[in-house]
C-alpha cells in the first residue's frame, strides 16, 4: 500500500487519454477535463458513454485515462 494515497498526490498537468481509438497527450489537465465534459454533454449513445468513462477517470486524477 502507498504511504500517500494516489488521489492525494499532487496532480501532474500532463495527461494521456484514449477515446474511440484516438490517443492524445494533453499538457493541461483542466483543458482535457473540459473537453471530455463538453463531449459527454453533446453526444448520445456509445460516444457519450466513452466520453463519460474518460471524464470520470479524469475527475479521479488519473494520468492515463481510457474508454475501455
């Protein structure tokens, strides 16, 4: 077990996302969150679910987020 829980560690500003087979490296964590929130709100069906999966991982502070 980690001495410091992963979610309590300082968040890096760099994040990698994989959504619908497209891999992107973001240098701004908040920009990635805003993008996936907007994508989630403007799509339906499977595309909505993929964006939601990545967004939830982003809100938990993960440095690599995927829709799988």
